[in-house]
C-alpha cells in the first residue's frame, strides 16, 4: 500500500514544491506504453463468447444546433484485452469489482518466451523459464505483476494465427492452439513468489488445448487475477516497468474489459 500511495501522491508533492503559480513538472520521465488492444468488431473473443456489438443510437446535429453522438455496446466480459477475476474459476473468490488495486497496479516483470513459443504453438511456460529469467535479473519480488511475452501479439486480430482457428462455438474451443502457463509454474508462483497478477499476450492463461483449465483454477483460486490478450509486451523491458491495469468495475463480474498501460523509465532512471 505504501508504494501505491507514494506513486499516486508524487504529482501533488511536486505541485506543492513548485508553488501555486507554476504548473507541476511531470514525475513521469520516460515513456508510457499502451498494452491494450482496441476494442472493436475485429477484436478477438473466446470462440463461445457473444459477438461484440457497437450500435449507434445518435449521430449528427440536434434540433438545438449542436453535434451529438451516442452508442450502445454489448460484449462478453472475456474478450479483447480483459481481466479474469478470481470468481471466473473459483467459487467464493473475488469478483471484478472487488479485485484490490494492489493486484492491478505495481512493478512488472516480463519473461520473454517468444523463441520457444515460435517453435511450439502449444508451449507451456515452466519453472525453468522463470529460473532462467531470475538467474539474470534476480528473484521476482512479492507483489510483482508477472507478464509473459509469447510473441503472439503480432498476430492480432487474425483469429487463425492468434488462436489457431477461426471456428466459433465448441468446435472452435476444440481447435485452439496457443501458448500458456504450466500448472507446475502456476503453483510455484502462488506458493513461492506471491505475485500480484499474471498476464500474457494470448487468449488464455492456460494453453490452447487445455481441457481442465488447471492454471486458471490454481491462480484464480488463490485470488490472483489474470490479464489476457495483453498488447505490446515486446516494448517492455524485462524489469523496471510500472503497470496500471484498471478493469471496468462490473458488480459481481467474472471478468471485465481492461485498460492496461505501463510506464517505462528512461535508461538509468
């Protein structure tokens, strides 16, 4: 909590130091990276999820002479860049509106497994992948938002290349092929690393052919939320980025559309 308060209050402290007559200097030297795919009709949703609908209700000049536009939307909680709330696979666990900010805002670690995923669409990340990263960068601290870069983000929104199939419905689910975590790694993360959240640039925490969704059951069962269909992970460093992942606050939601961004400090910053 202390690190969140310090991060949030920094602009106010700078403003106070600068005086009321001066605009505060930005505390965010470096670069902001948008990790969110644009939500539209072409966005990739789970094969059994309802199609995304963006329906125009008003667009044009009103009788009063001013311009006005408005739309209705309808969508699954689990499409595009989104949050998997723990309740998604774990009865009694947190819903989308109850996930604490400490699980959504914090330092990030990015593990690049794109070479292995390029050779095997059904690759499952292992404890060895984590150990190789930690040998170089040190142990992943508790409270880290752990992100896995598979390289599959480059296929978005081509369903066949991204998911392994263009088919919809149960037939589509039966033909999914993309990388995900192994159950062994998921268990290690909750028992030994105490990560805040786990995300990746594929449609699911579990690999495509999974039939038991064990990774979801392990992580979400420990109240660790998941971020799926994350974009632009190739633009983040292995460590040093700070992530803000804010979902729509849906009451009792099993998931929610997610706007996730990362701040990358300048070299040496």
